[in-house]
């Protein structure tokens, strides 16, 4: 990209030199010699301008960022490629750029936007008759429709893609499309027999492709087939095999997908390390998106500084052009016209740069303000936790003066308190480090918390989640909603004496959470041991606009409904 701009600057310099000596050459050279010189200059600058195509550079850089898990940076590069393709008005380039943009939107968890982008690409394919990209667009549209639970539309597009691919030896795309169709039958339609037919084809084509990532992809889907059949030990074996391949290839996206699958499998096997597996998945996902947020701020700062230098350069070029006009007295009229045109072009470019700079500056200020607010919250939280730890240290004074039984009791309580403080600190930092909290992250963290709470009890925890949309929560809302759920689960653990706790989460146009227990219940209208916790729950709900409904009856359990 830097090379591209270097050549543009070189072209501007050539134009200036040409203006300076153009009329001198007209006076000294013959007409035919001048025409020859002009043709050589025009052809050389035209070829020079067209020899460098930054589209491929954008795509190469984007692929590197994608494999590293930096999806936001990859999206930014692909949007630049799309704008350049639209300027060149090339149907093939525009369609391919739209597909790359949709890919990054998908991995940034915006399925609806990715689908809209792909449908735009499909229209271009039909209008421009771009058959070479048709199967790819069909495949991607079908995949997203599958995740959006629109199964008939998904199968229609995927089978159209397979109809095209089966006439080729494109083993890579044959593998991917067969895998998606297999997953649709297995995971969405619960038809493992039909799904295995496509899975066998995918495994065959992956082997023929000799591509490690495709082999890992098909292996992971074989694990999903065993998972659907509830043969969890075999599923875990295939998932671990796929994980090793993805790690050798340093493929962050594949590692993230398999870690989630391993955690879900261990949850069904009820292994002792299920919480650790979910934590590994969450930590990797948090590290990817936290790094992206910091990187975006740095990128805007670089663009802001670059914009200032471009404005300074444009002003300098304008001044040099005016000086050139003053010394060219013999051809004042012609030179004045050329200079005026250059000045208009320079002013337009300068004005465009100013507008872009203001936009980027506004975004930079907004991001900086958000970052400062997060840092303030982090400092406040740190000071608060520090105060609690100071209290713990105070409690340790004189512990050696107590008998061994008392010391054991004190150290146990202190140990539990410190663990709670650390856990709360991590959860709060998780929330404030994201502008928005994805519902998948919310589900995972609440599931781990509930299961850890009742791990050493006879209480059965039932956790269900259903989603029809790609809804995300603002960080402040998500944190308070999570704290309310923690308080409810904690109350059930301490006071309910329940044999079963049910947590049900549903995401459609709104987020609704229902937490019930079959414990002893309590009288809401009277003071009880739950009164402080209930007051805290209501206060948090009011602060961020969460609708709360509590129902409880002595001897018949308690039910909480939260709606955002």
C-alpha cells in the first residue's frame, strides 16, 4: 500500500516538472519531436499508474489478520478493497470484495449484516453473469440461513452450490459445502443418517485436497456427528484430534471453535474439568476481541496523524504552484489556466481530506472517551477490591494468638472471600472491556458460575438457552444483568434448600431470563434473610432499566423473571 502511494506522489512530481518545462520545449523542439515526447510521457505515467493494483495487497493483509483472529482489522482492509473496486467499477472485483466483507462481518458475530452483504453480491452475480463466484456465494448464504434457523432456504442454496461443484475437482470447496450440508442435517434437523452421507463425502474430498485445515474441519464435524448421537467419548476424541491440527497451523478461528465444542462435550460427560474447558474458550475469545479494541484506537491515531501530514503537503503544493505561475511571464494565460485547474483539484482533494480527518478525529475522541471511562471504572473497582483485601489483612492480625481450630476457620473464610473478590474482579473487567457483550459469552459465563456454585451439592442445575437473533447487550447492562443473576443463584444456594434450580434464557427481540427453584420459598411482603439481596437486585434492575418480576410462596419455591 505504501508503494502505491509512493507511485502516486511520483506521478504528481512528473506533472510539475512537465508544466515547468512544457512551453520551453515547445519553443525549442520541432512539432513532431514534441508530440513524440508527449506520447512517451503519457504512456509511461499511464502504465506506471496501472501496474500497481493494491486490491491483492489488501486481501493478503486481510488473510493474515483473519488467521491471527484480528477480525476487525481484516474487515477494515476488505472495506478499503471494496471501495477501490467500486471506483474501478469492475463487477468481478466488487463481488469478490463483498464476499470478503461478509466473511469478516460473520466472524464478528453480525450474521444479519453478513447475509445482507451476500445477497447484494448474489444480485451482482446475476446481473453481471459471474459464474466463477456463484457457488461460493450460494455456499455462504446457505451457511448463514442455517444458523438463522431458516432451514429450507439454507438447503436450497447449499444444494445449488453442490450442483455446481460436483462438476469440478475443487476438493476444497466440495469439502466445505458437504460439511455444511452435513451439519445442517445433523445439528439442525436431527437427521444423523442423512447427515453422515454428506459427511463421508466431505471426508473423502478433504483427504484428496491434502489440506490440513480442511482435514481438521471434517474431523471436527465427525466429532459433531458423534455428539449428536450422544456418543460423547468418541466425539471428544475427534474434537481433540482436530484441535491438535489447528494448533499446529496456528489457526485461531479453528482453535476457538473446537475449544467450545470440547467444553460442551465435557459438560455432557460431566467431567471434573468442564469449567476449566469453558474458561480456556472464554479466555481465548476475550483475548482476541480485547486486542482488536486496542488496535482500532491505535489505527485511528495513525490515520489522524497521516491526515494532518497530507493537509500540510497539499498546502505546500498549492504554494509552489502559485510561485511557478508568477515566474512564467511569457505564457501567462496558458500557465494560469493550468495552475487554476491544478488548484481546483488540489482544493477538492484537500477538502476531502479535511472532511475525512474530522470524521476520524470524532471517532478517535469517542473511542478515547470510552477508553477513559473504562479505565476510571477499573480504577474504582481496583480501589474497592483493594479496600476489601485490606480488611482481610486486618482480619489476619492476631491470628497466631487463636487456637488451631479457630485459625483454620479464619483462614478458610479468608480464602473463600479472596476467591470471591478475584472472581468478581475478573467478571467486571470482562464486561467493561467490551463495548457490547455477546449473548454467547453471557450464556457461557452464567453457566460456569451456576455449575460451580452447586458443584458440591445434591442440587440439580438445569440450564437452557434459545436464540433467534444476533442481539448484543451494552456492557453496563450486561454486567448488571449478570450480577443480578449471580445474586439470585447465590440466594438459592444459601437459603432455598432446593433440589433443583432451573435457568432458562431466551433471545429474540428482547432478552428474557427465568430462574426458578423448588425450595422453601419466602414471604416477599415481610422482612427475611433474603431482604437485603432482593433490595440489591431491585436496585440494579432499576438502574439499567431491567424489568423484574419476583414470585415466591412459602413451601413452593421462588421464581424470578428478568426482561431487557
